[in-house]
C-alpha cells in the first residue's frame, strides 16, 4: 500500500453521454453499472485499483446529468432518484459509488448560487460529459472549516494556492472546485480545471476503507484562474437558506444505505451456501438456526426503516426544493436528513459487523474479501460525527433550535 | 364488575369524507380527550361519554368503502388516526380496534348485502365489539360454537380479552359452524344470553374494557353470519390489518410520552449539578437523549407508514406475495413500534427526573399502557418471521397474528 | 392515593437489637427478613401500607448496627456485606429495603466527620437501636444542592427552620439529620430528634414507584437544637477527600441490583408455571421457546456482570477505606461506584421491563402486582442521572479528571 | 505457503514463580511487542523472534503446577496475562492458547510420569501446538486416527485452523484410538510425515499461523498418548478452560483498542464544529462515548475474572455442578467480551474520526482481529446456554466448546 502516487491515468476528454430522461432510465442505468461493478469490487479493493473504467462508464451512462435542471437542458430528476442511484451503486461497490458524490453536491450549489451565465456554462459542461470532483477540507487538528487555501490578485489575474485533502473524485474529474479565501479573506468556491497548470492531484488516500476513492490531496501551485465565472462567492450564502448541505448529506446517507444493503445480501448468500450449522442448533443447515434467522430479521427490519426514512427524506427535500427556501424549510431539511443519517450509519455498521457473526469464521478468508464491507462502512460513516446528529434532533424537538447551517447538516 | 348498562343508542354521527378530514378529526378529538386521560386511568373511569363523542366524530366510519358511503381511507390514514388518538389516550385508541377488524372481515368475506347493511350501521354510529381469534392458546380449537336446534342457530361459548365488547352495539364473534369452518357471527349487544363482564385488571390499558363475554344459547340471525375461514385458507390482508392497528397504538403511546417529555424538561425539570447549566434543557446529554428517543420513534413511524402502503396494495390485490409483503412489513413495524414505544415511555423519566414521578401527573401510564399493549403477541417472533423470509424465502405463517 | 398524610404511627422507642458479629450473621438475618417481606411486598405497594413492622424487625435484627466501628463497640462489617444485605432485602421489597439507606450513609459521614464525643454518642445510639432517617434535598427547579433550610442563633440556642423533601426513612427514624446553612451561611448537617418540638414529618410521597418509602416532606418549624454535638460542619468536608458519597451510591446501586435480581426471579417463576407457549415456537411449554431462553440468558449475563462489578466496587471501597483517604483514592472510589451504578441501573430497568415480554400479557394482571417491579426500578434509578456517570468515566479515562466531590459521586 | 523452517531450539527460559510475577512479565512483554504489532499485521510477518522472546519470559510455563516446578497460577491470572498480551498484539496472545490447552488436558488426564515429563518440557521452553477438537463440523466423527501396523502406532489424518502448530516444538493432536476413544497424541514437530502449511488467510489474527497440519503415517511413542475421552464422559474443566482464553483474547483486543483511542483523541483528533470546543477531548458527547466504551469493557472484565474464579473452583474439584457453573460463567464472559471487544474496536474510529483510518497506524487491525477471533464458535448460543440453565436448570452441553 504505497500511498504517495501521482495519478497514473487521466480522465478521458469529455464526450456527450447517453441521455437519461426518467427515473426508470436512471435506475436501469444504475443497475447495469452495479451488476458490472459487483464482479470486480473485491479485487479493486484488495489491489487498490482505481475504478477508472467504472467511472468513465458511469459518465457515459448519463447518470452524471440527472440533476441538471430542465431549464438548462437536463432531465431534472428528483432527489429520490438520486438517492436510489447511490444506494444501488454502493451496494455493489461503495468506493466507486462514492466518487460522484461531490459532482452532485457541487451541482446543487451551482443551482443555488450560480449566475445564469455560470449555470449555462457549467450545466452545459455536465451535459457534455464533464465530471466534477472537489478539493476537500484541509488536513489537521483545526476544525474542519479551517482554511488556508487562498486566491491572490496578480497582474495576470487571480491565482490559487493551497493544499487540500479528502478530495473524493478529484482524480477522475474535469473540474475541481475548491473552497478558498478570496483576496478580501472571504470564503469562495473556485472551479479549477483538472488539467490547469499547477494543479497536482496526488493519490495519497491511505485509509483502510473506501480505498479506491482516491480521496487524497489536491495541491494548487499558484494556479491561474482564467475567468471570474469560476469563482462563487459562497460567503454570501451563510445568511441564505440553502439545500446544498442536506443534498450532500442525502448522498452520504444513500451511500451508507447501499453499503448496508450490500452487506445483508452478502450475508444471505454466504449463510445459504457456505456456512456450517452450529452443533447446539440441532439443524442440518446454517440457515435453519433460529438465532441466525432472527438476527437476519432484525437487520432487515432496521434496514427497511433506514431505507424508508431515507426515501422520506429525499421526498421532503424534493418538496422543499420545489418552493422558495426559507430559514424554516432549510432547517426542516437538515432535520430530515439527520434522521436518515443516523439510521443509515447504524445499519451500515451493524450489518457489516454481523455479516461475519452470522456467516462464520470462514467468511473472513481472503477469497471473497468481505472484510472490505466493514472497512468501507466504518470509514465512510466517519464523514461527520453522527453523535451530533442526535444532539441536532434533540435540540430541534426540545428547544426549537434550527440546525447550524453548514455543509454537514 | 359487571358492565354498567350505560350503552346509549348512537346519536348524530358526522360522516367523514376524506383522508385529510379523518386526520383533522383525530387531531381535534385527541385534543378533546387528552386532559382527562390521566384521571380515567388512575380511577379506572370507563370512557362512556368520550366514546359517544368519538363515535360522533365519524372516525369509526372512515374505513367504510366509498361505495357504501364512507371515506374509504387508506390504511396509512387509519394507522395515523389510531396513533394520534393513542398519543392522547392509549385505551381509547384500542377500543375501536376490533370494530375496524370486523369491518375488514366484512369487506373481505361478506356478501354485498351484508356489506351494505353493516357498513350503514357503522356510518350511523353503531360500534362493533370483539371478534379477535384466540391465536396462541394451547387449545387452538375453538370452544365457541354455532349450534343448531329445531332449525335455528345459536351461539354457545365464552371469550376473554374482549376489547371493546362492553362498549359495542353489535358484537361480532368468531365461532365454528356446523362444518367446523370459522365464521364471524354478528350479534346485537342486547341479545338474550350475552353477558359482558369487565374483568380486565391489567396494569395498563385499564379502561379498554377488555373483559370477558359469555354466550349462553344466543339466537343468531342467519343473515348476520359472515364466512371467515377463507382468510386462513387463502391469502388475506385481515391478519396484517389487525396487526397494523396494534403497531399504531404502540407508536402513538410512545409519541404521547415523548410529547410529555419535552415541556416537562423545559418547564419543570431540575438541571443537574455536573452539567454546569442553569436550565435542564441546556444539558448536552439530555439534548442528545431527546434526539435518541426522537429517532427511534421516527424509524418506527416510517415502518408503520411503509406497512400501511404495502397493506393497501395487498388490499387492492391480495396475492400470496402481496399479503406476505404486507405481513412482513407490519411485523417489522410491530418490532420497532414496540421498542420505540417502550423507550419513549421509560426515557420520559430519565430525561426529566424524580419530580416527573410525583403527584397527579400519572405519567407512568404511558409505560404501563405500552408495556401491556405490546404484549398482544410476542414481538420476538416478528424478527424470526422477517428473517425467515429474507434468508430463506419462507412466507410468514398464516394464523392471523402476523 | 391521598398524599397529604401525617404519619399515622411513630417509631417504637429504641431498644437494643440482636447482636450481629459476622458477615454470615448479617446475611442470615437479611435472608430471614427478605423471606418475610417477599410475602407481603405486593400488597404493601398496592395499598400503600408503610412497612412499619418490617422496619422495626430490621432494627431488631441488628442489621442497623453492622457498620458501627469496632472502636465504638460495633461489628464494623465490610461494605461488601452492606451491599449484599441491601441486594437481598431489595430483591424481596425494594421499598422497605431502601428505607435504611440514609441510616448507613449518615453513619459513614459520622465516621469521617464526627468528633470522638459525637461518635461515642451517636454510634452508641445505633447500638441501642436508634434509626437514622434524613431530611432530603428541597423540591424545586434549582440544582439539587440549593438550600434554604437554616439555623439561626436565638437566646435559647440554635433554631432550625426549613422544608425538606425526598426524606427517605425520616418517618421511621429516631434521628433526622438534615442539611442546613449555619448562621454564617455555611452548610452543616444538623441531627434532629424525630420527636422534637416543631418537627413535622409528612407522608406526602406521591411517586408511582418505591411507594412505601415515605420519601416525602420533613418540615422544621423553628426547632431548638439542644446541643452543639448535633451540628456537623460539613462545609469543612468539601476540601477533604471522603467516602460518604461513594458509600451512599454503593447502597443505591445495591438496591437496583436487588431489584434486578427480584425481577429475574419473578420472570422465571412466571414463565415456568403460568406462561403459555407461542404458536410459532412449536413447543409445548413456554420455557422451551428458544428466544425466551436466550433472552433470559442475556438478562442473567448482564445481571452477573452488574453484581460482579458491584461486589468489586464494594471491595475497592473497603480497601480504600482501610487506608488514609487521598484525593486520588477518593476519586477512584467515585469512579468504581459509577461503574456499578451504570450497570445496576441498566439491568434493573431491563429486567423489570422484559419480565412482561417473557411472561406474557397475563403477568400484567393485578393479582401478583408485578408492575410494581418496573415502577420501583424506574423511580429508584432516577436518584441521580446515570447519563452523567458515563461522562464521569469518560472524563476520568480520557482527561484524567477526578469526579466532582458531592454526595452523588 | 509452507512454513518456513525457522523453529529454533528453546534458549534460556526464565521460570516464573508467582501470579504477580506472571502479570509483571506479561506487562513487560506486551510493552516489548506493541510497537511492532501494526507492521507484523500489515506485512504478515510471522513473529518468530517475538515468540522466542515470549518463551524466554517463562510465561508459557505459568500453568505448570507447583508440584512440577511451575507457578501454578490461577486461571484469573492466566486470563489476565493473555488479555494483557492481546491488548498489544492479538495474534501473539492467541498462539499459546493451544499450548495451555494441552497442558490442561495433561493435568486432567495424563499419568504422573507424563505430567512430569511434559511439564518439564514446557518449563524448558518447548512450545506445544495445536490440538483443538473440531466441534461444530457436520462430520463430527474424527477423520484423524491412530492406526497400528506391525505392533507400532501411527497417526494418519489432516487438521485445519491449527493455531500455533507452525511455531510449536511438540504438536499434540486429538485422534481416535483403536477403540474409537479420543486421545491426545504428543508428536515431536520434526517427526517424519508431518507437514505444516501456513494457509491461514483470514483478515484478522493474521500472524497466528492458524494453518493446516497433515499427518502422513507419523510414528507415535506410546508413552506420549494422553487419554482424552474422559473429559467428554465426565465433568471436566477442559472446555471452559479453553474458552476462557478466547474470552481473554477478545477482552484484551478491546482494551488495546480503547488504549489507542484515548491518546488519539487528545493528541491528534480534530474537534467537531458543532461542539463549540477547541479541543476534541472537551466534546461532551465524545467524553460520554468514551465512558460508554469504558463501562462495557469493565463489565466484560468483571465477568472474565468471575469466570476465572469459578473455573479455579472447578479445577480444584470437578463436579457436575462446579463444572457447569464454570462453563456458564465462561459463556457469559464470552458474550460480553465479544460485544465489548467489537464495540471498542469500532468506537476507536467514531470517537477520533477519519484521520485515525489513514496512513501507517493500521488501527483497523483491532477490529479485524477481534471480529475474526470472536468467531471461534457462535456467541449467540452462549445466551441460550446460560438462559437454559437459569430458566430450566439445564446444564450446558458437554462438547468442549463451552
């Protein structure tokens, strides 16, 4: 596991993807990808092979365009669809499936904060097959919003410098948006072309989970920002209710829901075909052990609950997005997604851990690499601390306090 | 403890026309009955007047199909209505359970004439009492039977845990007919030979009047016999339909407990020393604890609604698969409503403190109610039923309690 | 349930109790009482009959003397013994069993804070059959240490006024110690004879649990305090490490452990003799249902753990008490008892709630009044909030912070 | 993946004289091996040198009875020693498990001469490898057998999951003798016909060398055959003795994970936005979460020690009842050590954050180790065993895995 690697491959040049028009189109496309990805997920994780082909296939399928608004030529599918797409993909391979997360998160911000010109340009890029990654929060012990990445004004224009981390998807992207301080010290989002001079994407993601997401470093070495259109003044957004945070969290919860579903499927398959019955059960087949059956039942029940709350949340967000946003509706969105987040986190971890208890010791053998499922669940659910979601819910119900407005709520 | 002869003929009954109206009526009625719930439980005051007001709202007629003049509300709406009322008074939410059950049996097995007749009664405010089968007894064969003498039919037997019978105008009873097939016989409450005894003395759901009913040579009108056996022989949504109401009651009681918790923390609880705050509601661990209860109730509610949707699908088209899916979804809802209901009822105290246990608040009734009501049938076998389907593709048993 | 009752009976005059010399004596005596109490506990709760005879029998048995130091003529039995006595009594009747809690808590304070003269006098009283109750924290929304009860200096001497609540045992006591502010405003503990002029003990305990503990009001109407020996300057104690808090908490945890044990015993008895098997189990007897068996197993395992940690804690406290107390050893005592407190709280609540799930609906019927077990567990475990015990443990392990020194740690 | 021929003859071995000395030696050895644990796991480096140092400490001889020159430590001490080492390296704690098991079989069934002989070997640093019976297989009858040819005895067969065999000087093996009775045959590692294959590729406990051993016509010294059948026919502490070591390993791994958690929060974790604190260790919900892990480990530890005491009693006097109590106590310990070990290993990340998953820390090995090792036999049946005794007075089955 060497961790300091330059990307050994670059994204293919953008090309217009297939057209997706409806929910069913999207689900069909996701299922087709998932079927393919499931075959090779274990090996990709074991050998830490970045899913280049898989991500190119994702883009070709048109799934990258599904949230582009109708006004800009896209299908404008619902968040319900978006969530389900992530669930399907991540049940098969949560690493590959996570990669497009920032693509959609950033598009939501574009929709809320972009000028008509920006929207026309960047949504157009998406419809032409561009992928968006991001350059994530900086590493270190300061709170996660701490930022030293900055734009400075030079005679040639704005130049960007900084070292970002947690940059899921950047390595595969055509555009890499990043948070930075503008010359006045205000937070902005800057869109940087992946192939701009001075952009260095390093595959130094060394986590034991979500191993092939390449969620590592992006370093900007005095990168010239060619157009003002590439700069979004997000400092203006803190006072404005938005849905970028909830949409981003919705995707996170969908990933975890998918991981849980995948874990349960693997458990069932293993118990039915490979597990040995335990002597005290007095049964011929492992799947007839009453405690195994009841444990599977509990996992299934909790998974249904998480999936249903996730779906309800997506619907709530769709309804809220259809109206002008208010402080209250944005708060309700954050509350709704906190609910989904808690339940998907719990069931992902539990299903991934129980897999082995129900399947038995031989499920830890290397051939199937089932251990990746727990490692992926464990790492991905650390995206932001779930303990504060309980606090958020309690503060809302008990004290009527609206959730803090940041990208993790 | 014989039942007091308080039953009045139904008065004017509103007819509810839509799902939204049903919810609004439930909210209004819940608000009406909530203040008296503590006293009714404490002094075991049977809610005769409350029930008459309940009937008058029209809520007892909401499942009457549109073809028979009702609102034909969805099962999701029915479950929500029951939960709303249970949050205010667990007993009052349970009393109509067998009424709705009888209407569902009727829908499933009654002739068009029977459906027209009994649905009309329901819309006019007639309450149907007990009929639930005695699943889970060692002696599964029914002791209550239909007997024929001189060409006339009579019911003979005795039933227990008859929730609602005491308050009913009509008592539908499940018996075996002469061919040993199960039928539901509708009997007017004032038939000769019916004795209703209010001998329910459990510590929870105290005013449900879940007593016993004995039938001593009770004459039967042959037109009032509805076939029931088919629901065990063929896929039928009757089982999950009965069960979803149980789940709704348990969720509702939990929601009621949660609703009591919040103002108590804000207005009456004492901050704890070590928290270093001056108001109980600022204790970070209390806030987190409130969030914990909230999310468990939310998960249970989501499963209840999910079950309602799948049950509506099974009612629209009852197949082996659609009924199994509905049964499993309801079983899942029962599992989480049981857990969340109990959690909310016990955390009510943990998040407030000893002062919530004092005086006339009678706040332990939430726990007593939900603990008692969740024992209807053992939730431990719900996990098994769901797991056996997920793991082994085995559909749940068709014995009416799932 | 009328709640404003004067005590309808008074304690018998003190008389020398039987002599208890050893651990085994104490356990034998406790078992004998428990056997008797168990017969009538359900009825006492149902009818809210105060356990006057039971408490007099407790005192006659000599169990009230077991912690009196050898130097003052007592048997000086260990805290291990004390904890076990409370467990045995509370498994039979946790209301009657809780009543002596303050007796022993106050004796511990006497041992730590008393002058030789005070010890000689009051330990002598105990050996002669006196009981100690207490006048508990005041009611209200201020933090629990808030205090308006006060001594004032008058020409005849000190006079005490105030209205206390949560006064478990006061109604049955010969001495009623209370917290008060002295004329300088400093916290002191004042020992007031139960029959002194101006002492009013009101049986206004209206909780739904621990119903016959009479843990209600004690009102002091300008009560003359005859001797300076009756006043303990506890304001001096806050800077001095002590074990009064841990000993008091040890008793609380023992009560909860006893409740749990009693709940499990009732569950087993009911399942074996009265429960019906469930149809899906396909068994003839309820006790053969595999899920019932496994659930009982889980309760038993958690109860063993709680009991073992409680016993370890008592041993730790005995060892600490045998050496000069330090800040560190007093902190370790608070940490140890916090561990026992968490586990006994959890298993008491769980066993009392599960009783019905395993036994079935008929266990809710009024004949056995089994509902009292949950009501008792629920109310008694509210003595102080267990959530802060987790915080205490975490702060100790993570940050090396010693627990705050108050009577609930 | 054949075993590398690294086995050296034992060097100088300290003889430990008391329980306290055993604990101190374990603490010192744990400190020695802890720094290399992450790399050994990551690169699957078999701990040959570490094992030789382990043997030299004398810890492999602590259960040798005083009569044979050992410390004869209590089972509580043995469990503590194993837990201490498991906290530093789960694999190294598991490797001697079968060694201690063989010594216990010897104590229970060996002749005085055999006991003297093999205990002396143990004190001199000879390591005994695998012998655990293959409980739970569909084919419970043993395929490994003792055969006689020309008056000489040979072992023929194949075993899997042979933890420790690769590192052993002597390989005790459970086989069926000519009368179909179980015996334990001690075989020198260098006997002709023994092939040890390091084919263990589970994701946890990676360097235990839990591979397979095949016996191809391996000659047996008749004096090296120890009867074993009695331990299934009569109450014997061998089963719980084997199981308590498993419990100790799982507890130890959990304690190791907890010990990693604390400094990481203090020194490296990032405070969370919503907590409004500048240091991660001041987050009240983190503090509470640490307390939650601490208490679960504490409860598990209490049950482990409780089990040790009851097991010592059963070893002193093995009766139906004393062995049952020990088995149940160990089963209870297995239940809570499994839960607490897993909890600590997963909360390690929840309480620290993503940064703990990065780089060379290899902190997921705690979870991988405890998850793998807790699968030795299914913990779900421990609850049943305990419950069946508490509820029905039924003693646990006597199949060696409880």
